[in-house]
């Protein structure tokens, strides 16, 4: 299967560079602003979007909101190094990953491959019937046959990245997973540097599953070590 990628960036040099490295293995569509990108997505199908934050007409942050209202394809953000707050906000709005400009195009290729591999695994889980079809912890229930999380019977909408993290943590409740372990299990890549990606995804999950994300009952941070998920203490 040959995937279709959308590259949305208002800098022609970046679009041409990415297209040069990706067009051998993927069908490539391009857009010079957020409005053009949205039209391409509606015309679809698009398997993955590479999205610049700073674009005219409709910027990347506005666009990701509209994408996540309807679509679930992975989104990789491109961001200038000085825009750390935008990276964190972008992940919070539903982006799966980000890379800072300037970047090595080979890293883009690797990230694209990793994101598509993760989606393939996600889809394969939907089509298969795993032996452990449901993982339950307190009021949380993860239906692995449908790739859906529920809290008290109500569905919790997760991105594919968030789902993979929750599935990993629920596999062994109470176990502390380091950032390195989470990154390598979910992204399928060697974790060679510190960044805020995992922290932001953990924060997003807390917003969705906790009554009070500032005082989490389930998803705990173990300072200096990593994260774990456990049943809340009974009062």
C-alpha cells in the first residue's frame, strides 16, 4: 500500500526538500497555507499530515483543531526552535509529534515511518481479537478489540499516540515506566534525547481521564523516574 502524505508549509524550499526525500515511497500532496491544506484533507484520503505552525490564512494551530474535530490521521508538526510554547500547545491540540526547524530531512523520514507504523499497529489491533480483549482498572476500561477507552462506561476520545501510551501503562498497573521505555515502546525508535513530547501526551491523557488533572488519581508522575498508572485509593 502506498500512503498519501500532505505537506503544508508556506516556505517552498522546505516543501521541495521534504518532497525530494519522501516522494520515492509516498504519494505527496502540498499546500501553501492552512486553508489549502484543509481543502486537501476534505478531498482525501490523507494518511499523514506534515504541518507547519506558522502559515498564512489559517495557521497550524487553528488547522489542527479542525482536523481533530473529524479526522484521526497522524499529524507531525514543524516548528521553529524559538516556539517551544507552540510545540506544547500543538501537541495539546492533538498533534502526534513535532520536529524543530532547521531539521535533518532524514529525521523527518524516520518520524513519518514511525507514525505510520504505529497507525498500522493500531488498525491491526482493531481487526484482530486479542486474547486480553479488555483491560480494566478502577473506573477505566480499555476495549482493545475496538481500541476504545471508557471511564464509568463513557467513551474517552484518544489519539492513536495516547491510546498506545494508555495501553502500555495498563498492561502492568503499578509499574513505573521511564520516558525512555515509553518512547521506545510507542514510537518504535531509540530515545536519544530529552524533550517535552511524552510529558505533553501524559498531560493530555490526564485531562481526559482524571476528575482533577492537577491531583491525578490514576496516572502518577514518579519524580526522576517516569510514570505509572494505578487504581485510585479508596476513601
